[in-house]
C-alpha cells in the first residue's frame, strides 16, 4: 500500500470523517501489524501539523482534543482494554502520545571510552570534548529548554561554545559545573577518592554534592573529597589540566592508590596493589608522553618502598 493512501486514511479517521460502519473497518485495519511504521508516521505527521497550527488558530485546540479522545470514544466498553492498547501503540498520539514522541527524541547519546583509549567529539552546539580512558559521557541529540545539560562519569576536557542565553552544565555524581563559554577539565571517576575541576579560561561555577558553590578563575583547580566533603582550591599550571590530551600523565597531591588506578585506565592493564603504602602519602609527579607502565613504576619505586612482578597484562605490587 502506498504511503500517500495510508496518510489519507489516517487523516480522515482522525478528523472523524468516516461513517460508523467504515470507521469500524478502519479501526480493525489500524491494529493490524502490517504497515505499522507507515501508520505511525502518518499519525505523527498529522499531530505535529495540529500542534504548529494551534499557535496561530485557536480552533485547532479542539482538533487536538478530538484526536486525543477519538479511540476511547469509538471502542465499545467491553473491548476497551484490548482494543485501546492495540491502537494506542501504532498511533503514538493518543492520551499524550505526542509527549512520548518528544521523550524519544530527547534520549541521551552515550559515549563509552575503553581503558587504554581516548575520544574526541563535537556536541550539537559545536562544543568540543576530549574524553579520557574509562569515561562514560551522555548528551542529548538536541538541547532542551534554556540550558545545555550533559553528564560525565570519568574525565573530560571541554571547550564550550559561548551562548549566554543557554548555560552549559556538566553533571557528575560529585560535582555540577555551570559555564557560559570557557575551557575546563573535570576528573570525576566514581571509584576515585577525589573529584577535580580545573579551569583553563573563562569562569565556571562549581556546585558540590553537598550543595556548596564556588566560582573558579582561570588556572584554578577545585578538589572535592568524596569522603569528607572537604573543598580545596589551588592555583595550577594552565597546562596541567589538559596534559593527558597530549599524552602526559600528571599527578598533583595524589595518593599511591589513585596513581595505580590512573595507570590501569591509561594503559588498559590490571595492577594488584598488595603494598602497605599509606593513603596519606601524596605525590606530585609528571610523566611524559611515551613512558611505559614499567618506566613509571620504576620511577615510583624510588619514592615508595615496593617491588613488582609482571605476568602478561597483570602487574602485582608488593612491599620490599
């Protein structure tokens, strides 16, 4: 059956222009499995036309209500449950189906970055995003209302397209970062003891899960302790926040355990830490692009008393 003919039948039915006898046959045709996609498309097209026209013509509000009530009024009471359910699904548009369609359009696109990898992408507003290993990032196909809301679990560097009417907001489990147009880095892995936001340029407002807010200026870094809810703001080098994009590995006041987790994500390896190195020991170190895990561990051995063995993709750390 041609799409044009299907559209004509659907439109005529929704406008209530069939006789009672014909309408019963059309209802039976609607709930059949054949041409489901075409029927749905025709129904949605007619609904959208009514919605657009409603702003200019008050009379079309009545048409919208009629479409919403149509099936319920025509199906006999003793068959309502089975027939209504069968008709609502292919038509989409009854009993608030338009909003169901809208919710489908607003589903989030999810990007997952495997250990040992990085990803670079552009969002619908041309905001540029770099995602580090072990990161999950979600964003809408199109932005809703007066804000640009995205979700991050892991580490990402953002170069945000300026739009004062639509602030850009990054939500993590620990932090919410609101900007108008700027460049900044967020590191918020759920397994890490700290969440860190570093501003390169512009200005951002960071709100923690404990509802405390702080405005950052360029080259400032906010560290949030997930256990104690303590906040610390420090001045940092402008290159520190995005060093990982160029292959560097930079640790600032990081625990030994945090260093190990970073190496696991970066190199896609498994590291068993059987040492007794206390978490209170903090390290500030910078490693260059081409250094291997063994090079980094050999250097760390100079700072902390441990040794390691390697079997395939697994490394075991033990006390000396």
